[in-house]
């Protein structure tokens, strides 16, 4: 420690310990805060330059050795011969597969949802994999994707291989009902002695903020088309509207019936027996065992040693198996014909906006960028090799114009001879359904939330809040019309003209939405109106009312394509992800773009500090609301 102090201690004449008494500032009497800031900026500049040099050097090396952007790891070692595939189900399993980048070089370690499903089918076809063993933890799977995962496990079991799942306690898994619903697909469910099984029925508790907003002077000024477009209600009302309550009750009953019937079928119970357990809410370990919902109370080492002993085989970790060359090598051969043209896989993931934000996109953020999705669809549409596009949508909606951008790109691809098939994930509602409506076929999972054909818009008026705080906003405009061009200002409520403009926009947007759905789904207006108005439907509802065509997820879509091409296995259908991963040189350009923006923001911030730094540089500090420089 002494040596470190001496290495940076200032050198000057005088007693050796003076600096300890006076402090470092005592040896820099002429250095103002402004000067200190310049020194700090210089140091930051040198640090950024050094980092930039290293990044550029790394990029050039990667471009030399990996010209196509293949930054993945070498295949890990997997035990040869018989093995038990072991999965810690604890990830988010995003829809959009992550690709290694400069800012996220370990992205290959994150398992996408498609990879999760596909690897289970690879293992089912691999004669060396004797069983599937899952350790269940809190994870990012919600209802529709749980259903898709369950289908994969059930198909795994159809090969005659056992699938076991273990957890110390379902009560520790957040949504215990969802966790048990997932576990029910396995032929053996194991829980630690003393664990709890909580099966609380589906319910929703929704806060309403209108009285709180009134107290602080914030006035929500929103309009909607129509009464079932409920996402604005928590701000507009003090309670749930009858329409919202009716719709929410219908959704909960449908989803609960799906869960109850699936659990009953998987466990060999009646729906009434499952409902009895749901009504009890919480089951102790012996109660869960006695009711037939749990198969064995055991500790983890007992569960694993018992399974290993059955097959005299070691465990192979899921991640290693997925990354190994062994995975997928036991697919059935095509029926004396080629597997055909590649299918383009395009994702719409998250809220739909016109374009992704630069920094969020570059550093691994996700959203439903209409520009990116449309570009991928245009690329597939123009391709001479691609004949089918699988558009996977997992989105609650967003911008109407951005949703229309995606829908138009779907039409473009169709006009160029491509078949566009939509697969819905957890949600394809509002703008997500707008984008989906033009597809040739729509696949949905029973628990998907879709529809929500409606629109809402408006603003919060803060005028009363500013008045309470004693803040007066003055405005100056190039026009004499006080409302013109400023009706969306948060500092004033809507006037008659502003509200009329808002309603004209909502009327037009809603009419366009209805027209797009009627055209894409071949529904006459009189049949569409009862399905619209903002109503949300489950995937099972959508199959019955004409908003969707087929039940299933990735596997159902690709199996249909494989059957049409005469292939025995859906995994033989070649897939190409669009947009593809960036090359290292593209990563360099993206990194430099974000870095320049970040440094620019830093420069702007330092520039804003300049007056304050100059004010404190002299011996006298004077505060004034105006300053002349």
C-alpha cells in the first residue's frame, strides 16, 4: 500500500509529509475547477482512444479469421454413448435468437425459445439419449410458450423415452400454477420433502389511478375505439368498466379451462379432481402426493441417482448437447427428394415501433422495429431461393403506422410469389394482429392473446398540476391560433379543435384497422364488428371465430411445410434467419456509430457544465438569473 501511495504522491520541495497534512488540493493552488475539468476530459479522451484502438484491432482480427461473422464457440465435449439429457429450466428463452457481437460476445450461451424446442426434438430422435431430466426453476416462459414447450415434451415421450422433472418446491417458482402446468407434461414429477404445491386459480388484480391523478392535478385526456380497448382505463376510471370485466372474466375462464383439462389429461385425473385441488389453493407435500399430482417426494441426489441407475448412463448438460455436433445428427432422411427451398424465419418481437433505437439495438436491446422487419420481408420477397416466410409474432402492438409498414411488406412478399405463414407466440394483439392479418395462414397456440382490434390515444394534461405547484408556462407560436400545432402539449388540456383532431385520427385509424382485417381474413364487416371494438381473444377463441386458422407453434408450421414437401421430419426443412447476423466489419460500424453518439452526448453534457465551471473558477461566486459571457 505504501508503494502505491508513493507512486502518485506529488513531488515538491519541502517536508516529506506536508502533502498528507494539506491534502492534494494544497499542492494545486492555481488549478481551477475549469482546469480540473479539462484535465478530466483529456484523461477521458485518452481512455476512449485506447479503448477504441483495442476494439478496432479486435474487429480486424475477427474479420480476418471469421469473415462471415461466425463467432460461435467450438462444439463442447458430450459424453459418448448412452446419456440422459439434463436441462436447468431457468432462462428467459427469448424469441429472437441472440448472435455473438462485440458488445455481447457470450450471446451464444443464451438459449432461444426455438433452440430450446428444437433440441428436445433432436434428443428425441437421438438413440443415445435415453431420458430427459429437467430441474425446474423460475423462468421466462408464460402460458402460450408453456403450451408449446409441453407439446415438445409430450412428443419426446411418444418415442418411449421417459421425461422427469424435479423442483424443491413449486411455491418457490413464482407462478406456481404455470410451473405445475408445465411440469404436468412429464411422466414423473418429483418434489423435495416439505415442498409445497400452490395452485391458486387464475386471477387479475388491476390498480386504478384516477383519484390519485386528480389529487396531483394530472388529467388523463384519452379517447378509444371502442369500449373494450381497456388499457387506458386505469388512468381514466376509478373502477373496471362492465365491458372490461366481461372480457377479462371470459379470458380467465377460457385459460383456466385449458389448464385444467390439459393437467387432467396428462395426470390421468378428471377435470373435477384437478379443480378440487385448485379450489384448495395450497397442498402440502403429502397432500400433493396423495392427490396424484406428484409422483415421488425425494431429494435431488435421490432423484438423479435413481434415474442414472435405470439407464446406467451419465447426464449430459443441455447447453453442451445443443452446441455439440452430435445434436441434430439423427434426423430422418428426406423421402428421395431434396428438402426444398429455405424457409425465411422473421421475428416481430416486443412493442412495434417505426425503427429500433440506435443504442438499444446496438447493445442487444429488442423491439419490434418495423423498418428491420419490413427489410427482412422485402429481402425474402426478392429472393429467388426462398418460397415461404415464417413470421413469428410475439407483440402486444404499438404504432399503427409501423404495424401497417409490416403488413404492407407481407403483401409485397406475397405479390412476389411467397407464402407468408404467421406463428403467434404469447401475444399477437392490436398492432401485432394488424401485422398478422395479411398472412396466408395464421397459427396460434390456445393460450395466445390476440385480437384487440381497436385503437386508443390522447395525452395527460398537467395544467392543474403546474397551477398547484405555482409554475406558469408561457408559449409563443408563429401562428395566431393558440391550438394549432400544439394540441398535444402536456401543459394544456385539449380544446375543441384539438379534441376534434384526435377523434378524427382515431376514427380513421380504426376504420383502416377494420379494413385491413376484413381484407386479410375475408370477413364481411357485419361479421367482423362483434370481434373488434378492442376485444381480446384467446388463441382458442380466435380459431373458432375466424381470426386464426390452425393450432400450434413452430413445430406445427414447419411440420405442415415438411408434409407438403414430402419430408418425414420438420427439422429437415432448411431455415434462414432474416435479418442475418452482422459480420465483424458491420459490428465495427455499428459500434462506432453508437460510440460517436455516446461521446457526442458526453460532449454536450460537458458543454452544458461550462458556465457553472467558469462561474466557480474565480474567487467570487455571484448568482444571477441571467449571465452575459
